[in-house]
């Protein structure tokens, strides 16, 4: 892929549809995905990998079984592999995820919320 | 490591010394490093890995042999592995780097600017 500068807020503005993951960058075998969300997601884990959330717009919560973290724009959190978590966006937010290629948004839980159609923006 | 929320701007404010890379997160075998810089760096490449730059404060330039990219706060760029590049911070800026553990800032060029003492903040 051609070398390019990616402006996170500009990319966020390009996303109009909720809950569709968009590819914005790749680093070796890692993908950087942007998603606009407004939902309480499902409990799941990724047995094979850590996963990073970075809030680009708005705010979100990341629930673990024993604790809930509040995240605002400009904040990131790493979910260790194998740890159950549930992202919660009570208001619309845009989040960048960083994880290895092939990591599913629903992890080990699967189901109809699984999004495998990743489009580059 | 304990799960924690990392606020990039707050971490940037904690850095007073120039050109010392600080660890702020790990994702599998990848490290997230924050550095405050004001210098024109040296030409180098990383034969084994891509490298990502994300501007947290200020602005910078990333020079390739055939092109120079301007980056502002909130913008990222991926340097493909093996491609010569030179980061340039004419004014003070704070940048987050993402790359595999063990990647040296000077890549294949080495020399006295190599920083191997990474402290967590």
C-alpha cells in the first residue's frame, strides 16, 4: 500500500454507518480499524491476542467482569488476551481498534454481530 | 501489567526531557512509545518491521528519499519495513511510536542517538 498520512478525525467524519469496521492502516500483520458505535456490545474475549481501544471521538466504557473503565477522546486501553470484556457506547463514539489481522470483533462469542467485511477508507 | 487507561496528552505532559523514549503500553509483542522531540533525526530503516508514527502534540515531518510528509496532531503514518526515512521535528512535538519490542530508534544505522533505556510512564 502507498505511504499516506491518516488523519483520525477526518476518517471518523467519513463514517456515517454505525457498527461497520473500516480499515485505516496496517502495520506488519496488525490492522487499525475505525468504527462508529452506539450500542452495548456482547461479552467476549480473544483467546489468541491482546486488543487495543483508542477513543477518537466521544466517550465509551469498557466493562470487565470486575470493573468498568471510562474512556474519553484521546485515551487508550489494552485488553489482555483471554480476558472477557464488553465495550459500551451509550452515546455515539468513534473508536480505533488495533489487533492482528483476522481478529473478530466478537472474539470467541461469534453470533450475528460479527463483522467480517472490512472496507478501507 | 495491570489494565489501565492511558491518556496520551496527560502522558505527553509528564515528559520533560527531550529524545528519551517512554513506554506507555504493550500489545502482545508490540510497544507503544512516547517521545518528545526537537531535532532532525538521522536517515535509517528497519529491515525487519514496519513502524508507525502518531503525532500527539505539535507537528512533524517524515522524510523519505523521494518525498516529505507533513504530519499534525491526530495524524499517523506507517513506514514500511526496509524503507529509509528521517523524522524531522523543527519545533517541539510529542510522537507515539508503535513497533515490535526490540526495535531500535536508529534502526540499521546505530550510533550515539540509539536509545535503549525505555522507562514506563
